[in-house]
């Protein structure tokens, strides 16, 4: 969600005095309920954007609707399983459909520390193409009207409708995000029973995953975060060439370190800086840290600090502590030609994971960062799918 922090701060004045909305969490449909009507934009297998309704799946014997999303690490664990389910049951007359119920503005930045993409429709299109989804991926995030009728609790949450489009099962896909722990294939068991003309032995289960992000939470979230981020201290320190060498070698932090060299007079630097601040807020709860270096003479410190304060850049911020800029460049990155902006990312052993001169492709950067973070602390505590 590009520059989400900027959006939050821009709305702060409008949110003054706004309290959290009362909890009005929809409840899942009861077994036997009719399939609700919907008309939603979605991404077809292959990438075409089109509108879907129940009539789009009229030829299917069973309709398996899975509420899921981009940002949730639990939901991500099920993407390949959803693809396999679609492959295994498509020829049996089962249509598998995914719906994103989340309002993208209600997803906190720190909730996206395990994902390369947020939950906007544009990002859904990127996700569907990148992961090769073989099922339609629909979006209900703007209004959430349909999701409130279905009542998903978390992502993922499965709803299976029989040939009469009555709800026959709602609950989990299976009983473990990590495949080595699965004991019960709840969704597959329900589908098998229905295809055999039987009632599923288990029709309702609990679900586990990220809670659905209802739109009314966005105002309270924005207010809390805007207050918090505007109060965080912003500092700027002079640093020597030796300091920069130590930053690049990254021997003791235990973190993945993203180092960005910028200047107040560099247009691309200024333009991309809000997304760097987003990166800091988004990933700092994991083994990640952002370091910014102002490529300015020491006497420019006041101007650089003012810029950082305006950006609410509560990261580690440094400025050249010497007038010998070429010694500074060599210390930061011996392979750097000196053009700005310049960005490197080093792992917790000092290995360069990413090096780029010019504006950063933040999606590419996140896709390099996430595996490096997972190598330090894998999600769920284990490697695997």
C-alpha cells in the first residue's frame, strides 16, 4: 500500500476526536442459508478483469467460496493449496472462487510485515499474476456489503454451497497452516461428501487467521497511528567514514539493514522518501532497520533534519560528518558511482542482498527482503510451505 503513512498523517486533522466504531462483527451464515447474490470485480485466471455474479458459476455442481487476501501470512500459506484444490476438483464440477473481504485502508502498516503486497484491487491483480492463480479472485474491499452477508471471521474462511446453492459447510480449509501438522482436510472432506450425495460429517468449524479488516476500523486506526508517529522523535547524527563502513558490514545488529543515501536537493530522493518511511514502520517489528544517510556537507544538517522531521522519519538518520564526500562514498559502498539516490540492503552477516542507484522498485525490494527476514525468523517458527 504505497505511502500509506503519508495518507494517515494527511487525514490526522480530520480524525481529531473520532472514537473507534463499536464492534459490529458480522456472524457467518447459518448452514442451509441461500447463496447471497453478489456482483463483484475480479481477476480471472489469466489476468482479465471482469465482473462476477453467482450466474458466472451456474454450471458448477458445487460452489466453494474462500475469503482470503494478500497481506495475511496465514492466507498466503493456503494459496498453493487453493490452486491444488481448484485443479483437483474442477473436473468434478466444483468451482473455487476467492473473495478479498478486507478494506485496504483498515490494514495497519505493521500488519503487512509478512507480505510484499497490500489488499487493494490493484495489488490483488499483481498477486494473482505473480502467483498464477487458477481461480477467480474477487474484491469486496471497497463496500464490504457482500462480506457482511456471508460473515467471514478470518482469512482464509471457506463457504461451500451445494447444487441448490444452500450453504452446506463453513469453516477452515484444514487444521494447520504448516502442512506437516495437518490432520484434518476439512474442506476436501466436505466436498467429497457432497459430491457423493451425502451431508458432510462436519458442517461447521472454527477458523484461524488474520481477522477481517472492516472499514469502520480505519478511522480509529488512522487516528492512533497518526498520533503515535507524529510523537516519535526524529534525530540526525554526523557520521565518519569508519562509521559508514561499520554500518555496511553490519556485524552486530542481527537485523537486515536497508541503507538509503539521499539529499534534500535530489528530486528522486525526495519523491521516494515517504515509501522508505513506510518500509521502516512496516517491517521494524521484525529483524529490520532502516538507515538513511544525507549526502550533504555537515553545515546542511539543520535543513536535512527539518526534512526528516517533516517526513516523520524516526529511523536511524546520519549526515556526512566530513567534507570529503568521496571518502564517504567509498565507505558506504565501494561499488557505488556516486549518483543519487543510492540504496543497499545487507543481511545480518553483512552480505549485500540488494544494490541500486536511482529510484527504488519497492515491490522488488520487499520480495528480496521477505525471504531474508524469514531466514532469520521463519513465520510459524519453521521452514516449509
